[in-house]
């Protein structure tokens, strides 16, 4: 049982990020002092929205310059904090030559640097780590190795590597290092949040995420000829943020928590959006045969035949009972999808052919 002093500040790393922004907002709404780490506190495009939120809420925002790659960079930010929420992580899905240097090493070393700062700060009692279902599984085909055809917190991604699904590998590698560091001491405990594909409105139109790019692809015609049968879990960003607060301030919270509302295929997602945004967008209307995707998929984007073989055609399911017991209440994926798509339309990140 870990009881946190509500008057103590809370450190949130990577505070300008998509998920972290909502975490900061909810903490400020509840009156907490937030030690928010960002690369450059003077960069208004990154922190302006956080400052605007703070001005309207009872809590207090304090910005700290920190760099995942610099040992000691988080020491000042964690001082006085009983809870550290580590959300910062490199987000690079393409455009690199060395996955180890671009993804894995920064994720692992960054996590180590934050937790070493925690070890040096006697105040910290709990760490909440933002991990991913990428820590649970690497390929959809891994569902065949589960006991009941459903992924649980007991599962670990053992199929990703630097050469195959390197982003997923960076997430599981960072989480494993975090647990190793946690178990090597006894002063503070740790809870991990393992969300599926995170969708939902962003607090800034400067946000970059895989979910935004997926929604663009579904609507702008790149996938108009059809989509592979790819299944993925979906969760609303606001539920992920709330889960961090629940994990931090629930005394008996422990271990890993999968965050997932439900799973949907790409076609079902496109059909949901088409039913609401009928005109002006080129949503796919069919699923492509797996052999066709396997043959031509690598020619159209950064996807390998191994990925297609191990992911297309497999439906994934997640057991979210632990997160529900923690207190997470889920929106439907459809509500999240529609609200998120409406935001990127309003922000001008995608335009219909009617508006062009």
C-alpha cells in the first residue's frame, strides 16, 4: 500500500506529448503542482497549451528542461515529488537507418536516466511508467500463443527485435529495464500503463502521433483500393491519462494495466468514419486478400512481408478487467474515432475534396 501526499508535486516527463498533455491537465484540474519536463521550456509551440491550461486551473505548473539522453537531466524536476509519471519516449516510426540508435537506445537509456534520478531522490514513492501493448505482444500472430485467445498483463512481447518491429521492441526493452531497476531497490514501487492504439482529441494541433497518420491514410485516398485485414486495440487518450492518475493515487495499484476499449479492424474503422463523414473523403470500402497485400504491400510503404505474414488476418483481443477494476471507464471506439477525426478536420490536418 502506497499512500501519496496530495500536497506533494507530481513530475510528468515528456509533458508536451499527446498523452502527457491530458495527464497534466487532469492533475492541474485537481489542484496538484506539476513538475513538467520538456526539452525547451521557452518553445511556445510545445508548452503554450500547457501554460494556457494552468492559467485556468487551480493547480500550479512548473516547467523543467530535461533531455532523455542526458544523465542527471531529471534530477531537479523530481525533487520533492512523491510520484513520477514517465511518459517521455522517442517516437520515430520511419526515416531512420539505424533502429538501435534511433529508437531502442534512446528509449532504454531515457528510462534508465529517469529512474536513476528517482533513485537519487528520497521523496519518490511511486513511478507510473507509460508503456504500451507493444510490451505485451509484437505481432498479431502472437495471439496463438495465449491461453484463451486473449492478451493479458501476464504476456510479454518476445517476437520483436531491432530488425523486426523495432518500435515495438524499443517499448518492451524500455519496460523490461524499468522493472529491473524497480526490483533492485525497495523504497519506491512502479505501475505500468500499457495502452493499445491511442486515439482521441489532442490538446494541441502540434501533436504528432501514429493515430493521426492512420486516420489521414484512411480518408485521403492512399488506401482507397482497400485495406489489409489488420486488427488493433483502441483506447481513448483521455482514458489513458485518467488511468495514470488512478495508478498513481490508488494505494494498492500494482503491476501492469492493459488499456483497451475494444479491438477493431481497419475496414471497420473506415466504415465508422464513412457513416459520419459521408462526402468528400475516399475511405476504403473493402479488405484486400492477404496474398495480394503480401505481394504488393512493401512497394507502397515501409512495411515488410514478414510483418504482413504475421499480422494480416489475425484478430487480437485484450483482457481489460484489471484496468476496469482500477476504475477506468471506457468510451466506445466509435465515439473516440469520430471525435478524433472531427478534430483533425477542424484543425485543417485533412481536407475533403469538397473543401479543396
